[in-house]
């Protein structure tokens, strides 16, 4: 039987959509320390602690990631963001020069420092301490 204005067109079934890996979670937020603005792959909360500093009251990311690993998560990407934070700086007298210290990354933490100084400034600070009263610079 033929019906006017009715056409049947057979088409092949499209292939199924390929599955994407869903076992890697992504966390974006504030952390105590660590690289800013780039994804860091972590496989345990210990990895996170070494790079980003562990649990912190002001970081929901840290608690979320901790729970992720406690509940069987295996891999995550962490992206640290900040709101205009700058690396901490410290300037110390070293003879006639100054020893400039700068934190390794942005934020208010102060556990890792990079030394920026001249060899002469370091030598002066060391020789002053050795020939001085026996106290280290900054002690009284």
C-alpha cells in the first residue's frame, strides 16, 4: 500500500559514544601552598600534603580531597588558585649588604624559602656569626 507524502527512509544506527575516563577527579580552590594556576596530579592525600600543605580550615578543597581519598578515590588533579596573594619576603642584614629571602609560592605560609643573595653577602653573614659573640644572627 502506498500513502501519499509518507516516505520511509532507513538509516544505520550510529556507533555508541565512547566512554570517557571518570575515575580522575578535579579539585580547584585555595590551598596553603604550592604551584598556582596549573593542574597537579596526586595519587594520595600524602601527595597532596607534600605539595599543597594538608588540611586547612579556609580550604574546602583540602577537606573534599581528603574525603575523596578516604572513600576510595585513586587519582585527582588539583589546581591551586589565590586572590592576589604574593610570596612572603624577608630581608636580613648581612654585613654591608642584605640577604633577601622569598617564599617558594604565594600565600601566608612560611616554611619553604628560596635564597636570593650574592655570595659576598652570605660569606659576610657567616663570618660575622663565626667571629661574633657565639649567637646566631637574629638571636639575642
